[in-house]
């Protein structure tokens, strides 16, 4: 009767080989996942806001997709970014202008700075009317 048991040294060598192979495969899988990562496409910088005639004179329209506010006056269209220049929070619209919920900066209805900690007014965005009378807002 022969002894078919695996010697201790061979068992430890086999176990080490299996564990190293498994950890190498797991590491390789993680590396492949890392290298094949698909980043999200960049956010759009131009927005078609529709027909200019859709916005009444004196209107202030919140544009959540931007985030921004389109303002129509007798002089034409202007747009304000609703991103606080301090740390990038989205400001809230209030009856007397805009307020940053993060750190309390306040802005007048035209976007100018009332009080900090922000040190700059809200950014004015470019609004143009194209040949089809559509308003095109650009965030750049």
C-alpha cells in the first residue's frame, strides 16, 4: 500500500501558487477596469432656450439646466449664472436678489455683490438670438 498523501512542502508550494495566481488575477481585473473607465461626456456649454417671443417683457426665468436666470428687459435679454463665485454653490432666488445657501453671500437682483464672503458678482452669461429667433445661451 503506497502513501498518496501530499507532502507538507508540496502542499504549501501549491497553496502559495494558487493564492499568488488568484491575487494576480484580481489585480489584473482591477487594472483592466481602471484603464477601460469611460468618463462622462463634458457638460454642454450652449443651450437653446427656444423662441425669444416666449419670454415676456420684464420676465425673470430660472433655467435649471444651466443653472442660470434669463432676464428680459426693454434693453433686451441678459442672463446670470446662478453659481456662487465663492465656492460654486447654486444660489437661491429671493425677493430681494439672490442668496448663497452655503456661506451666506448675497447678491442684488442684477447679480452685483451685496455682501460676502464672495468677492465677485454673479457671472453674466452671453445670450444671442439666432436667425430663427431662438435664444442661444453660452456659459463660456
